[in-house]
């Protein structure tokens, strides 16, 4: 079965898929995107992803290229035609093609691209293994709540982490507090067993998995706080973990080489991994 991509109204062989050289997403990062996880052939929490896509488009003043219902139909069709059961679908919407100029073009038609990617099915044992992260300054723009394609600072931080033998980097703001990871939200569990993650304002992207974990915390009656936490607080935490649509929940056992807790995935993280898979996994 050939792998297909969707580009501006056409399903094309992935190797032939392309956009115009003057697409503003390419020239200006004038585009937004969503990554929706797939588990057992189903999209994981699609409504929250589409809601966030709608918000990003509205805030940067890009029109929907088609109705939300039609976009969902195209996404489902691409997933089915590619035969993807586990992995993700990538959706990108740009302001369109126009001669290069900073001002919004008049009459440009928004561009829509979708691709899919296969990944191994969710494995609780793998998800429950701890990973190390490093710390690096947060150099991103001030509207991190919008899921735009301007990701160069994230890319540089991620590569810095990989070069250091770590799984990811957690970004630190000018006040010494952790914002989030390069493509994930950051969490700690305090010594008082309080779950803490940063409040979803302009400083972080309000992750869909983040929202799902908060739902599970409420369901379980867990104490949690949405607030900034410092590097020192993170290093002294009982547990830490990160969340994202492609990694779900991943325990963090070392931060800049400093052991978190006893250096093993903590009980709360393991519990959340199991419950998230039960609620949002292959049903």
C-alpha cells in the first residue's frame, strides 16, 4: 500500500507531496499545526485537538481551509487509506501562497497539508521506564500557547538534549522556573504528594495529554496545583514526568544529571500511565 499525503485538496504519493516555494508556512513560519495520536486506528481525544487548532487559527487570523467537519473527514480518510492503526496524524494549515511580503496577503487561500506516521502500539513497560532530561534557557517567543510551526528554539533544545544523552530538555524562564519540554508538558510530584504542572497561559502550550491527565487526577481525587515550579523544586521532587500526544506519559528520573526521588519511576506516574492507557488507548 503506497503511503499517501493530503495536500490542498489532493491525496498524493508521499514522495511526491509538495507545497509552493512561496507558501507562507515555508517562508515565514506563518502556519499552525496539530499532531493527533492514533491508537488502534482511533484518534486520541480529537475534539480537544480540533478545539486547539481552532484557537490557534483564530489567534493568528488564518481562516479554516474547510469546515471542521470536512477536515475531520479528510483526516479519517487519510488514516484509513494509509492503514495506520498506531502512530499519529500531522495537520498543518498555512496562510497560503503569496508573493513574499510581511503584510497579510489579500485573497490568499489557506494551505492544508496532512501526513500520517506509524509508531509501535502503546507499550506500558516502555512508557513506564524513566528517562533523563536536561535544563536549557527558554528562548521562544511570548505566545507559546499557540501551536505554530516556528519551532527552531525547540529543535535546538531537543538536539542539545540528544547530544547530552538525554531524552528531552525542560525549558527554564528568566525567573528560574520550568515552563515545559521541547514538545511536552512538565510535571512534578512534591514531597507532600501534590501533583504540579504549570498553569496554561501564554507561557506554555496547553497539551491535550496534559488536559487528559488533569481529568484523571480529578477522577482519582488527587491533589494538584497549576503553577510555576522552580528548578530546585523539580530536583527535590518525589517524582517527575512529562506528557505529550506522541509519548503520552513518560516518567523523568534524572534532571541535569541529578536523580529525581529514588531514581526510578514513581508510583503515581506508573499509576497514571496505566490509567491513561485504559481510558484513551485502543478501545
